[in-house]
C-alpha cells in the first residue's frame, strides 16, 4: 500500500462533521453555576474576613483538612480574584508544592488583603453571578470529546460485536498506555482506545479521539506536531518490534473545517502506507473495516 489520503477527495467538509451540543445557554447557566459554587463563594468571603494577609488566605485554602472539591473551587476563585498568575494545576498539588514556596514565588502578585476585605465584605449579587461565570468557564471542557468517543464506542460495538472489541475510558479516566500492551515499548504513549480481535485478543489498532468546537492558528499547530509525533513513535517502534498496528485519529467537530486543521488531517490520513486513518463519526462505517484492520 502507498500513502493515500481519502480526506483529499472530500469537497465539502461540512457534510462529514458531527454536530454535538451539550452546552447550557446563557443566562440559564448562571443559576446552575451559582448553585454549584454559591457555598464556596461564602467560604471564600469568610476566609478573607478572617485572614491577616492574602498569603494567609492561600494557606487556609490549601489545608489538607479541606475537601478536595471545595479546595479546587476556592483555588479557582483565588486565581481569579487575588493572583491570576497562579496556575490551579500547580496550586492543587498540596503535597508536592508547599504553600510557602508559592507565597515566596508569587507574593508580589497578590492583591492586598485590605482591598480584598473591602471588595468581599458585602459581595453584590451581580458580582456573585460574574464570579461563578469566571470560575465555571471551563467546567464542561472535554465533555464533547467524551461524548464523541462514547458514540464511536457504541457504533463500533454494534457493528463488530463478536469479531472485535474496543476498550478505553468512555469518559474521564485513565488512558491505556502502549507499554501495557507492548512491554517492549519505552516511554509514555497514552491511547484513548484499543481495538482487539476477539478470537485471539491480538491488538489491531490504537486510537485517539478529539472534538474541536473551534480551532485554528497556534492551537492547530500544537495539534499537528503532537499527532505527527504519535505516528513517528509508532513507526520507530514497529521497526524494532514488528506489529500489525493501525492508528486511528477520530477527529470531529466544526473546528475541523478550519483550513489549517483540515490540512493537518489530510496530511496525517494515509500515512505509514495507509496504516493511519483520520475519521469523523460519519466516516467510521466507510473507513473502519475488517479488511483494513486485518491488513
């Protein structure tokens, strides 16, 4: 087989895109977010009232005695209201990164406690709505991707029941490392799903699912490099440990229609002597076949 991009033959990309919609509209979302974060706002205001410094507020938020969900909500508020340079992915690691380290590094960026006290002593209702909108902005990030892979799993199991299996997290969960399948593989290579043949459990394909509501520019550049690297890693491994692996990129959503993102998909599709295929949910039946998986 030679490299051939099926996607290059598609003239109207919009016809193969799957519209998924799980977003809650404005202003309905505000009441939902206020219900979710209202208690945390009250705690945040209380911590400010009881503390002598902005650093002290951070120490109290990161207490190991605090519920992790509550702590995360408060850390989001701290980042929005006190120090925007504090990354919540770092501040939530209370065992690996001490509060004193964070304070020593970022103290100069903290809003003074005196100003916080004046602003949060009697927080107006409209400010509460604005704060929950900021804190909950990314709460549904990734949900459309989970919805996409879940739909693909359903389709695959319906069409190939008894012949092939598909495994992997349907929602948030631990990815399957390639080294779990091939102990000889060195390094990290997390896969969203793995396809096996039923009668002997042989792995025939691994894949990745992404739903892009909108994408372009530097985001697309980052995706291009990451996906190309996945292909090159598998090719290098296959030269040392020959496999029959195919690589599936389940890529869907309106973001795929951006010129640079679509071009990336066309370049990837058909690589490695057609062992790489880029599909949308609507293309699955046409592109994922026993003949290709077994070739």
